[in-house]
């Protein structure tokens, strides 16, 4: 190849990477070589290492709380407030109350039945909710600013998981009651698999929801997308949770309305019976069911709807536009009261459960140190004695399903004569 050909090739190559400026005689007068394009790819190990460092950086908490406006007040410069002490007392009551119910279920073999597994799971989740929120209150305030992000995620995630488990447990109970009413079959002792499946699903879903933020669905490094109520949580995650929990609330309402309609239709079918007195009793039981369902739904909505509404405001507004976002502890405290009331609504309305708890709490009053029953204790225990357990065991599902303890087997016999007949015949 001649020298002239090599020069031409060199010139054409230079033209592709040459900057031409005004008033220059030739492109060769100023030549700037093109820098090679470097594509950097972050390895998973590097990403995890960087994320680990951020999760251990205490300054991240300060930045996020300052960006959301939470540091403008004196809340994080002072110790425990009066409202915190009130919430601590409520949490202590939640733990003690649910612990008593769990012990009563564990010690009484009559409650070792499938339907009580769900009630026990609800009680256990409420107990954990009270405990985790108690820890949350103690470590809040000025202690929050001393935390690392990973500690913060564990603290908030614990409360989130237990409260989610409580809500989903309510849905599991509603599903089980609806299935029992739809099939109109008494329990045969083969429902443990379905109960354990519902319990397992409720905890798996709750744990997944609680771990999503620490696994990456957060706003670290993106302050514009941070929640005001939970400064390290992303607003998109908050909206996702609102959608999930609103769906759970709607499902619970629909299921209980369907249960109520089933009982109502069966009661109305018997309204033409000639026994006027018997129909009056059925109407009274019908109203008792209406009262119980109203209490169940009313308490749940009253406790949780304000928090749902606050989180919805959190998605659309900042703390400057909506100062109520800085008072989230009151809304969360109201939601915690649902865990205080759940044992009363779901267990203490049952006569058998109420008697078992009274026996547990008053055993020292009824029995002497040498094991003898006191005179007034004999009367109490006789009044608390249950009917033969076999029929009640087989009707336990419907008894608990219909009205959480307000319907007796005799009521079931009146409303569902085919079911009671099958039980009598031993089918």
C-alpha cells in the first residue's frame, strides 16, 4: 500500500472523531480523539455492600425525619409524654387480656377444636401487636434519632406484621364462618387442615408485607417519595397497603352480610309456624345475631378506618399541607384498641369461654390451699358447668359461626332443623 493511500485512510478516520471549529483552515488543525464509552455495571455484591452501609448509617434517619417535617416540633427532643404513658397502659392491658384468653383455651380441652384455633391465632396476634407497639413507644421520641435504618425497619416492621396478622385473622374467621354456613354441616373433627392453612396463610402474608420495606421497597435516597407518617417508607408502599387492607375490610363486611342473610332467610322460612311463642324466641335470637354482627363490623371499622384515611392523606399531601400527619400516634393508638376489644367480641361473648376465664381468674377464690372447694365456690362451679360436650362439640362450628356465642345449639336446631336431625341420628 502506497503512502498516499495510507494518508487518505488516516484522514478519513480523523474526520470521524474531529471537532471542527469556526475559522479553522482544516479539520486536521484541531483534533480531539473520541473518548471510549465505558459501561459500568454494578455487581450484586457491590449493591448489597452499599445497601448494608446505608442501613447502618444513623444520619439517614435524621435526613428523612428532617425532610418530612417531623423535627420541627419538640417531640424528638423530649422524653415520654402523657399520651405515651396512656398508650403503654393500653398495650399492657392488651397483652394481659389476650394472655388470659390463650391460657384459658390451652387449659380447657373443650376449646381444643378447629374453630378455636382461629380464635387462638387472633388472640396470639393481638398479644404480639400489644407487645410490639409497647416496644415501639418505649423506643420512640429522642431514641428514634439514635437508631440505624435497619433498627428502624425492624421496629416498625414488627408492629406492621402483628397488626396485619390481626386484620387477616379477622378475615380468616369470617371465611371459615361463611364456609360453614354455606355448607350447613356441623364439624366432624376433620377441619384442622383448613384451619392450619388459614392460619399459615395469614402469617405468611403478614410477614411478606412487613418485610417488603427492608427488602428494598423504601424511599432511601429518594426523599421526595417518602411518607410523613413513616419517613423511611415509600408512598407507593403506603398506597399498596391501603389497597390491601381496604380489600380485607370489604371482604369481611361482605362475608358477614352474607352470613346474616343466610340466618335471616332460614328464620323467615319458619315465620309461618303455628307456635307463636317459639317464633318470638327465634326473633329474639335473630336480633341477637344482628347485634353481634353490628358490633363486630362497627368496632373494626371505627378502629381502623381513621388510620386508613390518614395513610391515604399521607400519599397525597405533605406535613405542611396536612398537619394531622404529624399526629399519627393517635390514629395508630385507636387501631390498637381493636386488639383490646377483639377478645371481648370474639371470645368473651361465648358463655363457655366466659365461664372458663372466670374459673381461671377466680380459682384461688373458689378453692382452698388443700384442694377443697369453698361453699360459695360449689354454687359457682355448678352454675358454670356445661351441658354434655358431645353435641356441643359437633355443633361448635355453627354455634361459633352464627353469633360468636349468642346462639345455642337449641337455636341452631330451630333455624337449621336438618342439621340438628343429622346430629341426633349420628350422621
